[in-house]
């Protein structure tokens, strides 16, 4: 049995081990990265395929007659045609809930950079501005406290709920919208309201919804114009939830005060992405998931996924 990893570098740039795979199957081939046009050739003899961001379409599935199992290296699986895979007898698993704390942490890293401009002030100190100052301190931008501000959360799964807990720690009021109607026990400090109420009443909006037909392009100019002009937008979910040209224009026109995003509609960032030219937008390279601790959990879940499939008891199945 042959196992192929198409794009393993981000999960394991060298600080983790793939050796356990060799104990499970006869042959293991690991690629740090693959171009989309290389997928079929590299995976043509694979029984098991592991991938992060490669598009496993009908065309790809039809070209891989030996393939019986796919595990993602991520929670998201929208890049795989899961229904068609099922029709061909190919089981697909994902890696759920491995990076909850890391993503929630980055939400506040982005937000605190916006409200306190730590990097900017560090640069001015090291450039000698504080040494030359006549005053014992200075600030180059307005400083904003989070206490008593309203955090609005769109999507209240594991990550959204973790963000709510941190926001409570900052003494923020938390409101949330989720289409899921289940009761959220243990979140007495969160008020669940309509989507429009979250948009119009929040000082900070943090997005944690999955990407699907209902959420693609959710944050457009109509959405942004409903926000307070003093509000901030944070996105650590999926880039395509935001209409990026609309967000740039909203930032440039002062419709909202700032944004922090860890995800873009096309990754890596294309040179023509409008947000690259938005002065009030902080962008990080999709790194919220990538702490050593989170990647270690991901690797352990991947191992469980593959062992479960080989033992006839697949886990984390999404199709």
C-alpha cells in the first residue's frame, strides 16, 4: 500500500516526524509542495493521499484509480469534491479542532496590534525617537482600551467560543450570531443576537464561520456600511468570506476604522490583491494554525485518521 503526502512542508518543516507512516504502509512518498498540475502524476499510484490545499476535483479523482482514502492536513475540506469521492468509494477525513487556542490567540494579536500599534512604537524607540524626546513618553497613534467595548462574533463553534472567553477576560461585552440553534451552555456572558445586530452594534467583529454558499462574499460593502465607522474587522476563518475590494474601499473611505486578516481569497497572496494596498489593514500569512503545539496535535490526529482507516474504522469522516 502506498501513501503520498502532496504538500507537507507547512505541517512539518522539519521539527516533527513522518517516520510513523512507514510503520503503517509499505511505501511512503512525501513532497514538501506540489503544483496543482503535478497532483495526478505524483499521486497516480497512491492508495492513501494526504493533502493540505491541493484541489482534489472530479478530474483528479477519475485519474487516480487506486485511491481509496484521503486525509486533509487541515480542518477545511472544501478543496476536495467529497460527494464525488464518496460515489467512487473514496473516504475523506479532516483534522478537526486542533488549532482552536492558536487561532483565538491570533485574533487578539491582530486586534492588539491595531489598538496599540506595538510594532510601530517599537520601531520609533529603536530609531532613537524616545532618546531624543523631551517628554517621558509619547504615542504615535491613538490608543484604545478593549474594556467595555463590544466584541461581535460571527460563527460560534469551538474557535468562536474560545474568542468569547478571551474577550470576557478583557472585560468586553460579547454578542454572537450563529445559525446553529443549539443551546450554548456555559456562555452566560454571551448574548446571541441576529446577524444585523452583530454587524451594527459591535466595536470589533471577529469572523469564525465556515466557507460555504451562504458565507462566501458575506462581508461586502453593504455589510461594511452597517458597521460603526469606529469598528474593527478581524478574519481568521476563510478569505473568500470577505469581498476584498469592498473591504479596501471601506478602509480607504473611513467606513470602518481598521482590519486584521490572516486569510485571503487566494493564497499565497497575489500581487494584485487589493488589501495589500490598504493602509489600515494588517495581514498575516495564514499562520494562526501553525504553532508547534497545534501542528503536533494535527500530526497525532492524522495518525489516528490513517490508522483508523487501515483498521476498517475510519474517523473524522466528512463524506
